[in-house]
């Protein structure tokens, strides 16, 4: 490469000496370290309360199967199901057992950090915090895969026997010939 001089004529670039290269490398490394230190300073340390928030989200997920139980209160639908009621009952018992198991597992994870508060700075506590966070993540993944698939199966079975809402004709439909 060539540099231009003041007169607009390209002047040959001088090759850097080893000392200049080392100085450049040191300067870049110092800038990188300063930038990393600034980023670390700007980041807030994790808190035990963060895990409590994850726990509450998991606890909310456990409420999802309870909504499925409302389907079992529809007596007309159960009558239309005939022999499929037995299958629905078995699926519901399975769901109930799964919810109990997941509730127990969730309580065991929560017990590992219940009552702990504040920021976490120490290495071994950071490891504990991240390990518990991974346990919550695994719990959620498993819950979404196992429990929600059973919920979907129950809902699909029940929906095939739900009486559809009657279609109500509006004046606009009659006027437009959409009767």
C-alpha cells in the first residue's frame, strides 16, 4: 500500500518495526481489556431473586392442566363421547399423576434456593445459581414436552365431541344473500 503525501502523490509506506508492532498489539490488548472491564462493570451480577422469578413462571405453568379439567364438567359432551369416556378418564388420571410428579420436582428445585436473597459474587455460589437455573430450564422443557402433549391429547379428544356453537344469522347476512 502507498500513502499519499501533501502533494497528492503516493508515497511508499514504511514497514513497521517489531517494536512498533508490539506497541500496537499492546495498545489493542489494553483497549480490549478496558472494553471487557467496562462491559463487566455495566452488567449487574445475578441475584437469587432471579431464580425466584423463574420458579414463579414454572408454578404458573402447572396451572395449565387445570384448565383441561373444565372439559370434564361438560355432561352433554361426556354423554356424546360414549365409550371414549374411558379413554378420557385414563388420560386424565395420567395427567393428574404427571402434574403431581412435576409439582414435587419443582418443589425440590425451589428448596435449593428458597429464602436466599441478594446478589451473587462468589464463584461456588454462582455455580449453584447457574446449576439451579439449568434445572429449572430442564424442568420447563420436560413439562412442555410431556405434560402439555397429554393436555393437547385430552383437548383434541374432547373437542371432537364438543357441540359447536350455533351460527347466528345477522341482518347483514340476510340482506347480502348470505343466509
